[in-house]
C-alpha cells in the first residue's frame, strides 16, 4: 500500500436538511435511519452531533443537533459513504445532505445521478485514498 497512511482516519460531518413540509421529529427519525445504514459500512463510528453544553433544566437529548451526524472513517471508506448517502437521499423527504470533510464541503441532493456522480468524483479526488492528508503532514 503506497501513498496511503495506514490507520489514518478522518472525521466527516453530515447535516440533513428536511423538505419544506417536514418537521424536526421526522428529520430526527431520518437521521437515525441514515446512521443505521452508515453503521453497516466499514466506518469506525457514526455519532449524532452535539450542539454544545446542555442548558440548565434541559434534557441531554436537547443538546443534539437534529439532522447532524459525525462519521469517523478511513479514507478508503469515503466513496462507499458518499455513494450510500447519494442513493439514500433519492427516496427520502430530505432536501439536501451537506458533507463536510476538513475545510471542504459538498451538498448532495436528489438531483440527476450523473450530476451527483461528477460532484462526488471531484470530492473523492481531493479526499479519497492517495490524496494528501488535510493537515499537510503528507508534504
């Protein structure tokens, strides 16, 4: 294996944006569905994103950012995660899924498959296996 740091992991953030007629409860349910599907892949972890400290009197669950997940994965798993999200969004009442990795972001939506594939391929060219680490250690 040349050019790929063995054991290197990345942390990706996924944020779902619901449809115009959706509500927070539905978005929470969809986020949990996506989390379960992502855990079936070869990823290290998928966690709901916390919005920060819990205000006095609030339940710990209130600190969760509805519609947001943090995925810890090796660069080799990046394509499978993006392909899953792209396919998953097509039949769900989700307008977009924003993907952030390092300083780069991309938005996946239920657009034409060819357009989405070009966007994913460009993102993978920058962050996939063999790409330089985002922290500059590969230089």
